[in-house]
C-alpha cells in the first residue's frame, strides 16, 4: 500500500464518512502509476479507445463553443440531444421512447452512480456478475446495500447463466446489474439470457440496471441484445450508455440513462444535486455523433475485431494463460492456473517485462487468478507485448 492508499484507508481522521471504505484499493491506478515511473512500457491496460473522436464530432463541440454555448442546459439535458437520443434508440430497438424517458449525464459513470446510489439501501441485495466493472459493488455497498456475486468462468467464455441469476433472486433482491458487452471479459450475452433475466425480474418486481456502454463494439456480426429490446415496458429497467466508447469521446463525458418517466423525474432531481447538467458543448457534439455520418463505427469495429483475433491467437500460444473468444468491448480476461495470484503476476510482468496488464481481483472476488488484457491499442503493440510475455511465462513455474 503506498502512502496515498494509507491516507485513504487507514486514516482515523473522523472527518471522513466510513462509507468511503467501500471503495477498494484502485488496482488500475496502482499499475498505471507504477508504469509511469518506468521506461519502455507497453500498455495492455487501457480502458478507452485509442483513436480520437470523428472530426465532425470535434467540430460540433468547437462550433458550439464559438457560438457561445457555454451556459447550463436544461437539467435533463440539451433538448436537441434528448430528441436525437430518442430517435436513435427507437430506430435501433423499435421502441417508443420519448425524451421524457431520458436523462443526459456526465458520462455513463454519472448515470451508474445515480442509479445505484439512488436505489441501494440497507437490507437490499443486488445481483452482480463476478468479474464486473469495478464501480458497481462499491456504489451499492456505500449506501448499505449488499452484493450477491454470480461468478462467471473463462472456460465458459464468461457467459452469465440466466438460471443461476434467477435462482439467486430472493426476498431481499432489489436489482440485477448487467453489463453486456462486459468490462473486463468482453462477453456479449445472447438474447435468451437477457430475455430470461428481464422477464423474470419484471415478474418478481426486481429492477434491471443495464450498463451498455460497449453496445456498438460487438464482433462477428453478432446481434446485440440490449435490455431495451427485451423488455415489454420500462417499468423495471434502467439502461445506461454513453458516447465514450462508440464515438471515442471518453474525455468529453456525455452519457445517458433511459428509464420510465417516473424514474427519470426522480433522477433528474438527484442529478441536479450532483453535477447539475452535463457539459454543454459536448452535448452538441453528441447530437452531431448521432445525426452525422456513422461509418466511423464500422471502421473501429473492424479494427478492434482484427486486434481481438490476433490477441486470441497470441494468448493461445502463451503458457499458463487460458483464453476464449470475447465477442465484444476491447478486453480479454484470460485465466491463470488456479491458485496463482494474478496481482503478483501483473506486478512482476510489469516490473520484469514492462508490459502493463490489470490484475483480475480489481474486478471481483472470484477472479484472483486472472488478468485483464485490453486491445484498445495497435496490433504492433500487442505483438511486441507478447514477444515479452510469452518467454516470461515460459520461465515461470506455476505448477
Ligand atoms: C462497463 C463500463 N461502464 C461505464 C464506463 C464509464 O463510461 P463513461 O466514460 O461514459 O463514464 C466504463 C469505462 O471504462 C466501462 O467500462
């Protein structure tokens, strides 16, 4: 633990709300900070697209700034963006979503924060896949909710078994968190999985909170099953997405939530007490992204697919790593042999070869023997990284 972590976790200063203790030691930051002190590091740790946003999207933000669009928007979001999001989602999922079903947020992160902290409370249980994006469990626990993890496994492509999820629903279950395509596994859930979970949840009065930020990054012409295309109404769902991954706009911080009008009205108030509104010029960039030419998406999907294919081949050749074919996002979450400490492996791999990956335990409790490898980087970098990883692994004795 470095001194910064010590301040955060061990300080007895009564100033701080003990709920902050639910925020785990940030595994990603630890690795990236160490990497920053080293030379010649190859990052397979990146959680954002490596290309800039399309030029017309950037231009729309510049134009908005030059036109003096520097004030607050309406609290739910820029009306033009709410309208464009309704049109876009209705065309994509064949629904009748209206602008009143949408809240524009500061990235998907704010929407996740609003959703989880607004519904989590002591005595409520949340079903969460393990591994999963590291925000969910701490935000649930911070407000007294409990997390029931459903482990997924590399030998099963980290697919979530809908029967396991349904069997886990009990009297205390309040919501189920889904994330397809998944960070950190890249797994895309088939329509049957989403339908079974969404239908049973609605029947039992359980919410489904679905993080769909990688909704366009799906390969091999697979169909993408959004919760929005699997629910009969919006009464028990909150669907979250953003421009960050699809349009390489992570730093522009525009996301959204789609839910029932009642839920959106509640969350609008909460949103005003957290971030007020999302960034105005970048909301205009969002309008341009949705209404402009979208060939960009096809091009990045093809690029990510080629990288994925090469990464899968290289992982197959690597001693001690068990991979699979991830169908979406830009991550692979290979297993190490049972009992091998993934955190030590990631740290030693960085120190001894200069390749930065993220340890599995950053993403849950059942995945200490795993690494997250990101392919949001060039094929050239991926090749060079494995020229270091393969001989290093071959020298280990993980028995
Ligand atoms: C699964 C998942 N959800 C949400 C986010 C955050 O997205 P945004 O940049 O829109 O806040 C990320 C970013 O890595 C992510 O991987």
